[in-house]
């Protein structure tokens, strides 16, 4: 029992200090960096920055990636994540509507709807790949932190080769 009390006391003392550096799952929602909350709503996720509504995302990966990019002041990356995610949601909705219409029609109209649906699916796949790249870049920046990879340790004496 003593160990669990010590652990609780340690957590109570240290958690507020690191709250602005972590992402925590809090029931059904996420809290990120002490500033952002991600709330599920139907099949989407609403992101809020303190009390301001930032936007709605299609999944937790893109919502968390946006929070990471915004927190690290990578605003172009954050904007790109949000725009790609919204474009994918629009395309998915368009595909759903066109498929529903195609099921109720036949002939030339059916062929047009199927062709447009196929083109939209291909476009959606391209955007999903771009979004995955952006999400991975946000993960990279989060893992990298403030370390400077351009700094290299080297020899103090010049490198020579024997020929």
C-alpha cells in the first residue's frame, strides 16, 4: 500500500508539470499538450483549442497530427492536414451519394455514375496517401522534438586518406 501511495503522490506532483507535453486519452476524448481536446461526434472528431472550435476531422490520427503540427508551430503542415482530411471526407460523401444513385438507375446514367465514382475513388486514394505522409511528418516532428539533426559531430582533425 505504501508503494501505491508514493506512486499516486508522484503522479499528482509531476503530472501537472508535464501536462503541456503529453497526449492523454481521457474517457472518450483526447487531451493534447494541455491546450487541445478531441471529442468524438458520430463518425467524426471535433478538435478544440481551449474554447475555440478548430474543425472536424475524419479520424483521430489526422486530428492528433493536426494538434502536433499546430503545437510545434508547423502551421503549413497543420493547414495541409486539415485540407486533405476535409477533401477526403467530401470525396467519400460524394462516392456514397453516387453509389446510392447508381443502385437506383440503369443504362447510360448508371455508367456515368459508376465512372465518376471510380474516378473519385482513385482521387480519394491519392489524397489518403498524401494525408498519410503528412501524418507521418507530424509524428516525425513530435518524436524529433527540439534536437537539431543538422548538427554533426566530427573529427577535430581533417580526414585524410592513404593512397
